[in-house]
């Protein structure tokens, strides 16, 4: 029956795409909006224009690498940490003090709403970090006072001080060694804001505008935003890296994947977010389109709300895991563009464990475990399916429908729940779900970037721990792992972590998906960023 459903889904998807494409092709592609700069078909609205405040990839794509820079970056080919706003750095012998020397003559954006009087200096680094680090920062509680990425990693608890040594030198002192610290400074969320801009907004009594009308040092300047329609950017002419970048960039907000592809084919968009699995072969067949592909540093999973009975019982979670066939889920949802997940870590990670324990499809065991746990026949639960497409789960609704059928075979009645993306995420953080199909795209290659945000105790308030699971043994293992620079020692610890997760099963790892980026052949410099949001700095259009 599941195979038949899969065939029907593919047929319906292709038919719907044909209708949308005919509609798009009927438009005259002569509007100036589509003839200048680069048009990117984005799947949704950003939550904010400051990625310090949100962990969604939609926000990161629209902000992190377009509007801002960080102290450090990742080399997209090797994953090594490389200079950015920090031209060099030194680490003390005890691993607790990091000294960063800054680039000079780095210009902030000059816009109709802000004209900088100076270039970047140490004050901007101190302000940007103290905003999320210190509750006494005048900007800490602006826009709500939540910084989910930093909270999920517990960075605030481990940073003793961020100090200005001179105009172009900053020193950060830690309380404990952290082998992942530099990597965290290179992520999408560790952006540098303008301290001067913040002071002007405070004087005017409108500090919240810092996150609505952004100022950074990135390759593009913010121009305007119309929710559900577009975001406009213009090139930052004084950008310090001197990249060959398009004059303007427009995010065309287009939620439907089929319509995004139609716009890509007709030239209304130059690149598109998250092409669906059913569209990949069509993109490959076209001479005017290119499809970049890389293994993804991501994990798609089914998480249980462990703070709600009976999902606080590991045997119940184990029963539900045994009720589903992960191989069929992969075939139906990913179409051979993902690998089966045994643990949170993909094979690209240096800590990947090939022989890790994995759950298996066993409906007989599922029924027994449910009965032993006192779960009555026709028990009812919810499966929350995220309403947006992500590489780690391109169709959560379809996956939820499959899981719903599997659960019915073991006497569990599942209801599928979804909302718009903002409401969905808010209710998740409130803990209203029984279970949820969601995932995580890592912001760096360090294993801690998977384990800590997704399942540590400290990640529950931040909202990244969707299982709302807290285990002291788990947290102690994670802390031990980052207190050493010895890769072999860390690898052994993460094997212990994997065993603990298999025994407790707060979530079921399902898939590590490939990442795809579809774009028109006229774009020069377009590539997949494996360590975070899409980058348009250095991308231009060949006429």
C-alpha cells in the first residue's frame, strides 16, 4: 500500500508542476524587477533581520552572509576556520584566553536611515557579543532578550569577559576550555553589529529598529522588505573584501516549490531555495540550469516531547520507533537523495560512528512494548509536521502521513498538526506537541554543534531541543568532549553519547540529506555553502 501511495504522490506532484509552469510561462518576462541584479526565490519570510535572534535557515539565508560578517569564517571547501573581520588570533597555553586582531578600514553600510562616521573597531565586537552575553547590556532585552543559538550551546555560561584591549584588538576569556569555541564564532549567528548605530537608535528611543532596519559590514545593504513578497538589497560599494558582486539582490518570497522552479525556468528567478526531490531530474536535464550538490551536515528526525506522558517513558518511545520503517520513509520523501541516519552525526563528520546501534522496523515488538507500558488500544497522539521545506526533510507532511499509517498498524491513532511557520515554532517552544518531524542543519563541522543544541538541558529554553529532554549524564559527556583537543579522545566520548541516546531514544534519527542549489547558468560564483546560509557576495550575472 505504501508503494502505491508513493507512485500516486509522484504523479500528482508532476501534474501540479505542469500547471504551475504553464501559468508562469504565460507571463511576459520584461519587468525591470526581473532584469537587473540577482533574483533569489526564497521559500518563506525571515523572522528577523538579526540572526542572533533566530536559528531558522530562512532567517540565516536572508541575513547572515548578505548583511553581516563575523570575526571568523569557514573555508567552504575544507571546513577550516579562516580569518574574516579578525585578521589573526592567538590562544593562550591554557586554552582560556583568545586575542583577536581586527581588520582595518572595514566600512559599515551607509543607508537612508544611517550614515556611519567611523569604520569597524573593537567597540563593535564588544557590543555585538555583549548583547547576547550580558543581561545588563542595554540591548540584551530589545526584541525579546532570547538568543537561541548561544543559549543552546551554553556560551554565556562559559565566557568570563569580552574586553577591548585597543581600537583593533579584542580579548575573550573563557571559564573552561572549549575546543569548539572558535567554530562557534564562525557560525551564521555570530554576526557583528554597529555599536555607533545602536547608540543613535537609543538616543532616538527606537532601539528595536536595529533588528528591523539592519546595519552590518556585509556585501549587501538592506533596502526594503514587504512580507510575503520580497526583500530588496543593494550592493555595499565600500565592502572591504572587494568581491565581484551584483548591483542588487532581491529575495522573491515564493512558498511553493513548484512555483519557484517555474520562475527559475522562465528566468523570473536566477536561483531557488530547496528544489523538491521530484524536480531534481528535470533541472539536470536543462542546459540553462545548473544543480549543485553536496552531502549535507544535517539531520532529519522524529522527536518526542519527553516532558509529556507517556512520552516520558523510554519504552514508549522505543515502541513508536519500532513501529516505523525508516527505509520506506527515505524512499518516499527523499527519493535517493539522503542516507539513513543511525545517530545525529552524518558520515561527513570526523566523529561519525559507522557501527552505531540503530532502531529497526519491528511492529510485533512495538505492540508488546506498548502493552507492557500500559498504553491502551487506540491511544491517540499528535505528529507535528513542519510547514516548510528543508533539506533535512523536504516534505514533513508526507512523512507524517506515512508514520500515521505505520502507527495505526500497532493500535496508535495519530493526528497530524501544522500551522504557519512562525506559529508552529512558537507552539513547539511552548511544548504543545506530542511529537514533531523537524531537523537541524549544522553551522559548523564540530560534533558539539549537533549534540548540544538538539538535546542538552540548556537547549530547552532556547527552543532548539524539540524533545525537551534533559539528562545530566548526557550533558556531562558533552562537557568532557569539548574540554580536550584530542580528537581520538573526543571520538570515544561521542560513541558513549550515541549509546546513551540509543538507550533513551528522545528522538529517532531518520535521514542525512544531500544539499542542492539550483540556479541559472548565467550566474557566476554561485556555490553551496556547506556551513550555513546561502551566500550572494561574490556572485554576479553574466549578461
